[in-house]
C-alpha cells in the first residue's frame, strides 16, 4: 500500500511540474538546462552518451540565456525580437537560420570552443530575428551596431564563459577595422542605451516605421531619416544639465517630440502647466509620438502629475517604464500617443474587426478558432488569418463563413465599404503567402521565392489575368497580403510570358479558325480561362441576339453532336473545353460555369462583389461531385468568373 501511495504521489508531482512548465514556457529552457546538466553528470564515464548530452546541454544553455535576455528587451520595446531561439547542430560548415513555427531556428556546426558556439549562434539568431519587419529600413552600419549591442548583453550575462572577450576579438574588432563607421555608431548606440533610449525610444520608433511602411521597398531616404533620428536622440542623451538642445524631430515618417521634465526652477514658479502646454502644442503640430521623461524622484513626481492631467483628454499612454540611468538614478519614461496617433488608430481599427468576429463567430469567442494575424485598410479591405485551436474544429474558414455564408454576410454588414478576406494560417511561409494573396488560386502560382533576411517574397504567377487578380484593384490585395504576412510581396510574370503568346490567346485563335460565327463577330468571346493541356472554360454570347433565337451561343460553339468540339480537341492536346453562355447575374454565371456540377445540386450562391468571393452551398454529400481545393473544374470556374469560390455542403 505504501508503494502505491508513493507511486501516486510521484505521478501527481510529475503532472504538477508538467502543468507548471506548460503554463510557464519562459521557465522551460531553464529547467531543461538543469535536467541536461544532471544527465551529463551521470554520463560522465560513458563517452558515447556524454558527447550527445554535451551538445544538447550547450544548445539548451545558449537558448536559455538568449531567450531570457530577449524577453527583457521585448519588455522594453515589444516586437524587437519576437521569435525565440532554437539551436540545431549540423555537420555542415555553412550555417543558416530561418523562422519555423514561431521560432528562429539556427543551424550551425558544434565546436569544442564553447565561446565560439555562444557567439556564432547568437549573432546568427539576431540577423534573423532582430526587427523582422523593420530592420531593412536601417542602414547596414546602424543595424549591425544595434545587433552588436544586444549581443553584448547576452555575452556579458554569461560570466561563466569568455564569450564577451571572444566576441570583441573575433567579431567586433575585425568589423570596426573593416568599416570605420561602425565604431562611431557603436558609441552612438551606447549613448542612447545609457539613458534608456535605445530600445524604448529609438528601436520602438524603427518598429513603428516598419509598420507604417510595410509593403514598400526600403529606400535611402528613409534610411537617412532614421539615422538623423538616431543622431537627434544622441544629442539629447549627451546634453549637459543646463544645455539647450532641440527636443522635436519631424521627418516624413518619424515625428517625435521629447518632453524632458528637468527644470526645478520652472516647476517651482509655474508648476506643470508649461509642460502641459508644450504637449498640447506638439499634438497640434502633428507629432505622432511624445516621450515624457524625467530623472530623479522630484521630477518623476511632476511627470505623474502631468500624466493625471493629460491622459484622459488628449493623450493615450502606450507604455510606462521605470528604470535606473547612470547607474543608480531613478528614471521614468512614458510613451504617449495623441488620441488620433497612428498606433492608437491602428489598434482601434483592429479591435473593431476582432470584436465583430467575437460577436458573430462563437468559435472565435470560445477560443476554438484563433485570429493569428490581421491587416486592414480602412474603407477598402480587411484580411484576417485564422487557424483551428483544437482538432475538433475541421475548417476554421468554414466556421467564419457559416451556413449559407450567414456569418460572412454579418461581418460584411459591419464593414460595408470594405471587402472581407479570410485566409488560412500556415506555419509554412510559402503556403501562408499563397493563402494571403487569394482570390488568386494556388494553382496559378508558378513558384514563391523567399528572402527571409530582407522579408521579400517574389511570387511568380502563370498569366496576366493571375497577375491582376493577385495585385488587386489599385494594388489593394497585395498590400493587404503584405501587411498580413509581414513580407513585401512582389508579383511577377515569368520572362517568357512577357513576350510569348498567352495560352488564352492561342485558344482564341484556334476557336476563330474553327467557328465561323466567332471569326465573323456574330458570337463574342467574353472571357477565357485555360490550363494548357488540361482544360478550358469559355464564356460566349451573341453580339446582336435575335428575338426567339433558336440556338444559344454555346450550342453553336459545340456544334451539332459536338462535331466542332471534336475538331478542336486534337489541336488542344486533348484538353477538355467547356462553353458557357454569358449571364448578366453573377450568381447565374457562377452556377453555369460550375458545370459539371448541375444547377439542381446548388442550393444557393452568395456573392460579395467587393471581395470577389462567392460562397456556394451544395445539397450533395461532401464527396459528390467535387470538393478538392485543387479540382481543375473549380479552378477554371474561379478564373473565368473572377470570383474566389468557397464550396459548402449542407
């Protein structure tokens, strides 16, 4: 009985520990390090096991240190290092890194020199994960100096190693000898960090600039502006006690005002009113961010009084920091935004969408479907990426659309001037980008090339029609997709398509040669969709229909007993060709072009013209007659009608 209770007690303790680690993932790496240290001690006389455990211990130890420091940095400025580090040892001498399942995976060779392992894995991690959506808006020297500063914090924290000395000798000194500008930028970064401005102000504004510019190619102009902003902050960081320096910076994208509460005489004579007037003036002048700063208890109390006066009416306090400067002096920094500021407005726009989903889609409210990412251009369009939180949810997109598109229609009613796109989230970057640029079907994508370092995705599509569909009206679709995925998405045609005759034009030429009514312009080809060698759909109509016309345009194109079709097929490598008559109604056109699905198998077709989405509800079982995402007939129907089609079975 005693053994039984002991077993139960041990099992209960194990469950408690597992639940603790599950709910505190930040502690997991630390406990794993202790676990591997214990196993390493036990295997000290077993060389084969010892070597494997040693490598794992080194990896977990580095991950524990780096992720702990990065958590601290993210508390100072969110999204500077959004991905945790995961190390995988490989035999290759060529290291690489990539993002997978929310982590920055670093693959590199394991060395006997522990200092080298720490330094190389940390720097490789930072090149991948540091400011993932904004780093390319910094010039190379400034970006590298920022990475070196963060890396130094990691290496200094490892007092049990010589990683910091190894870093100085093998990385920093060679870099400064090669590029003299890095030495100056390292000092600049050190000055900013000394007063708490590096992460909390400079890198926060770089991140915000990345959000504003997402979907645009970095230019030298914006890089110069961010460098000028760094120099502006450097002057403030180095100012003397009574020295006057500019406290406002107004560029094309960065509009920042710093309010330093540091004049004892002013506060004694006039109280906090001069500071409040200065804040009001900066808001009127159009500054996006206002940083309210003070050093020392006396001035911190004044800042808190200012906060109480301005927070409700004109300012939103985004974040507040309390930290030491110059060793021991207490400092406070409040990041403020006007009520109409960019961040405040974006948060409001996103909250509106999230609230609508919570109210209309119960699975979102209950946590069964997660909204992973969102993009919105007010008045134009919204894209939301969703995934199932639990296995019992089959398709999260179906949950959001609802029966007969009922939920989707409710969402559209909330945002009547904006089209609503719902994309399936994927941990695979290429797959997620393909989902994000719908209504273009993945079948029409030739390939996607990813540049992880510069966050650029080059998407090659198979036709001019696909190009237009992916880009969207006025570039809206690709811009929303870029914001949703975090990649600048560049839509391109293969070089051969820029000059060669398109498959659709080739088909039209063949039809003109075989169908006199088309050649004589009695019958007009309205739209064509073709997958060369597989199948085509052609929408046709009479140019001047006569009253009581005996034959439809499609029947003429097929010919009696499909005689004309039999003549055409050999010239088209045997591909299937369907002719459909033009319909004024989009619902009727989609119903006709869905053939071989019969019209009596379709219960309803719900149309959203703004997003070019059609939700088709069938009264047949899921496996009859079609359901596959890549079904050729469905893809051709999407292309020839211009609508993305979602099939739902009643």
